[in-house]
C-alpha cells in the first residue's frame, strides 16, 4: 500500500537523481509505503522506471538509529552473493536535498505476506514457502563477511552481551513508564548469556516474513528488505527472532501463529524450522534456545518502546506507531513466560 506524500519535493529530487543515478530520468512521483516504523520508504515512479527511496525520519533521533547508510553498505556488499537483495543505486548524505540522509535502490516486483499463516497460498504449497525462507536465512549466514568487505561491520566481543547492553540503553533512553517484565529481563538476560562459540555472521536483525519479497509466481524469496539493524554477530539471533515472530498472537501489529494448528495450516512447526536451518548449515542441536527467544522478545520490545516514544513526541513515521507502542508490555511478558 502506498499513499501520496508531500514531504518530498519531486522536482528537486528528480534533478538530483538525474545527476547521481545512471540512466535516471524524471519527472517522478513519490508515494509513501504504508507501514514501517523506522525509516520512511517511498516508491518513486519516474520516466526511467520504478525505484525505492529509504530515508531517515525527521526529528531528534537516538544515536546510531535509522542508519540508512549502513543499509546501503550491506546491500552493496551482497550484490554479487547468493543472498537475494535489491540493487543499491545511490546514497545521499547531503541532508539538504530532502531534509535527511537517504538512499535509492531498485524496485523489486513480487509479493509480500503479512500473515505467516499464508492464507493467500494453497495449503499444499505453504511448506515450500517456509523452505525458501529458511534456505534464504542459511544463505545469508553462510556469507563470509570478510570476503564481501564487511569484516568491520560489527564490533568484537560477545554479540549477545553487547546487544543486551545496547537495547537496555535504548530502552532506558525511550522509557515512558516502568514495566515490571522488562525489569525482569534486564536482570535475567545478562546473567544467563551463553558463551559466543560461533563465528560471527552477517545478521539481518529484523528477519520476519513481511520483510521478504517473494516471486509473484513461485515459492522463492526475491529480496530481503529492511537492513537497518544488520550487523555482525551470532546467526542464532536471526533464527530465534524469526521463530519469535511466529510465536506472536494471530491478531496484532505483527501477525503470528500463536494458538494456531500448524499441521492444519500446512506450515512447519518450530522444531522443523530449527532442524532445517541446522541441517543446511551443518550445525549441531541448539542449546539455550529459551535464552535466544527471550532475548528476541526483549529486543523487539525495546524497539517498540522507541517507536512509542517517537509517537509521543509526534515524529513517528507511521500512523500505526501507537499500536506498535502498545506491544511493549505484552512482548516482555511473553519473554518472561519463555524463561519461567
């Protein structure tokens, strides 16, 4: 879904892109994609074709958040790998052009599914879509960061220790009220953090079904979207985050499969997903799975708290921001249930 947006000056933007993107020709029309809480995203219809623009939101931003320049870098690095991504055309760090840093990438035709039950797909084909999802995630984690110029894309040290610190700090910076379940997690997670025994992989950071574009006519992922939270780290973070999303309620801002009969739906259960991923990557069984899930719930709750704070300040990028903010406490409670 898109909506017309008057925040961009189409004429000025077209003139700029004609100078910086090969074969770009205006005029253009910019329409904002509905949804998405972090970096506003626009469809550009130009004389030379379709493009997608991602920008930082306006207003005061948390340090290191909304890193569209990191998104551009990782898309560029993955261009010639088996990982399906859009083509990164240009990064503009001159905030005077549209009021914030932005980049332009290719428009990838295809389907986006918001409900992991895949009601749009015949039951007998749904498992094939999940196979493609897990295979795509394994392919991402098999990329050698050094080989694609991303050896310095993350910091050294225990990934989960570092992430717990980062998201605790982000949560505190955006905190609007005391949430007991979040306090439990802030105490529990550092005390139960496993040793980081795996080599660092490229981690997407927001790997869920609605951040994937599928081919229009086949169970094949065409592009992974929304790389803002990507870094180097433990690949189990992505796997747990994907499974965490599937554990969310069937009704909510992010649709999950909680309480649904997966066999009746024709989609694999969590154990199958984990086993498929481990088989593709040659990994043994995963220890400490409840920790990885709890961390994922905590992290998403921290992100949602940031959206809530921006909504209260009046500069969130989506009308759904208040609904996202309402997720913070339920997410934290789900995490506490996992570790209880």
